[in-house]
C-alpha cells in the first residue's frame, strides 16, 4: 500500500515545482520587456548561431504554446514559441540560443545527450505502465509477495524516471553554457544583457533541478518501502 509519506513527498515537490515555474515565468516576462542592442529576433539569433557552428539541415520553426521551445533531434528542428520566435528581447535571444545549444550537442555527439536519447523509449514505456502499477498498489493489489512484486516494478519505473531526470541536468546546463558563451563571443549580448540572459537561463535550469530532485526522492521513498516490506 502507498503510505502517507508518498502524498507528503508528492505535495512538497508539487509546491516546489510550482514556485520555481512561477519564478521562471516572472523572469521570462521581465526580460521579455528588455530589448537587445542587436535588435535581432529569436529566429534570427537561432539561425546565426547554427550558421556559426556550420550546422546545416536544422530548421528554425515557430511552435505553439508558451515556453514550449525545444530542439527535436529526430526531424532536426528548433521549435521556438511565438514569443521567442518573433521576440527581440533578452528572453527571446537567451531561449533561442539555448535550444540551438542542443542542436550543437547533437551535431557534436555530446555524450550525455546521446545517452539521454537512448533512454527515451525506456522512459516512455515506464511512464505508460507506471500509472497502472501505482493505482494497483493504492488499491492493495495487494498484500504479501504479490504486493512486493508490484512495489518492485514500480520502484524500477521510478528509478528509470530518476535516472533520466538526472542525466537531463548536464544536458540542460551544457546547452545554456554553450548559448551564453556564443552570445558573448559573437558580441550579440554582453554586459547587462548577457547577465540577464544568464539569469533567465539559470531559472529555466532550476525547473529541471526541481524535477530531478522530486524524481530521486520518489525513487528513494519506494526503495525504502520495498526494503521495509522485506524486513517485515
């Protein structure tokens, strides 16, 4: 059975995640109001960075949704949200460069990105069965050996999630570092503008830190539950 500890952990990290997310949105909104000296849009920044690194075959497209920006290594597209794609602000430049940082990682076969990509199918499978297993343990399917097996499988799925989240951290921090270095070296953003971009990307990274901590603590919770059930 799932104990009250699970709900406490879930509640705490849900609140932490919301606080970090709100802070990120606040930072993005703040820096979205501050234009850059270059006056370039997020799309133009992205294309300039890709060109600098000699990356061809990657398209910069406009996606949908707020802060939905991402790089897709399958179809080689940098999808920027409308605010970033059309924006000519510190936020737009920082986010666009960050996503291109992932494209650079892909082009250079960055080891952590490669490992993360290989784990995607495993994570998708784990997520697909996690909800079913979770509900089964809540409703007591059940006691004894059968329950222990369910807890063990659930533990494994949370382990995969935690591993994926932890591997995501260096991927995200490295993409931001690449973005900030290029923005500075290229001269597109320096001084206060560069500091603003660094601040915005730091809070974006904190959302991944919160997710990783939550996933790790959840894994440890189920590990202790499983070990405790074996000692009973």
